[in-house]
């Protein structure tokens, strides 16, 4: 799991959450082929419950921004354990923000979006939690002025427009 903090339109250096998670079960070879994480790499990593609790603390009071947020939120919500560990954060999805700017019929993968925005993901960082997180944050930061240029000035304005693209992804707010 990885996250970076964005404040006032900039990534905050040093405000990073990045950790491996021991899933408590074997990592399928097909998954290792995508992200490069092996069973040996997570052998001493904390389990999901501990990591989700730490991430919950890191993300308190924040809007969560993700690319294909339902995937990430499903993992986090699966590990909610108590009323004080509920992810009620507002969520923005860069897939949907991309659809607002470029239209529903475009490809909205992270690779396609970063390519359109001129963001380079170093090959060794692609499909890693922190690499994809930084790319998503940078994409969000480039999409924000585009959204403002179209008259979407508040979180509420953006949510209303994003919901028009609901066939692409589930609205998490």
C-alpha cells in the first residue's frame, strides 16, 4: 500500500505511506509477474489488519484519490474492524476524472492517462504501489486545472460531473 499527501496543489515531500503487506497466503505467480513482489519480500511485512490501521491513521481527514478506486477501497473496507476504523473519506477516482476531461470513449488506464498528460512512470516503478501512487497524484494535479477550466471549482461540482460517468466505475461517495 502506498500514498502521498497533496496539500494546496502540491505533493508534500516526506508525507509518504509506503509498505509491503504480508497477505497471509501465497502470492500467485501471475501477480508476481505484474508487480514483482515475491513471497520472500513480504515474509517479514506486517499483515493487512496492521497496515490498514496505519493507513487509516495516515489518511484521516483526507480526500482519497486513486486510479480505479473501487479496487483499492474494496481491500481497505474488507479490513475495517471497528467503528473507529471505517474509511468514510471522500473518494475521487482519476479514471472518472479522466472521463470528465477526455470523454467516456477514451481509454482511461493509468498508462493511457499519464501518456496523455506527459507523465513518465519509470519502468522500474510501474505496477509498484509507490510508483503508481506518484503517477496518480501527478495526474490528479494536472487534471485539477483542466477541471477548473471547465467550471468545476469545488469538490461538489466535480462529484456531480463524475457521477455522470458512473457506468465506468462505482461511485464511492
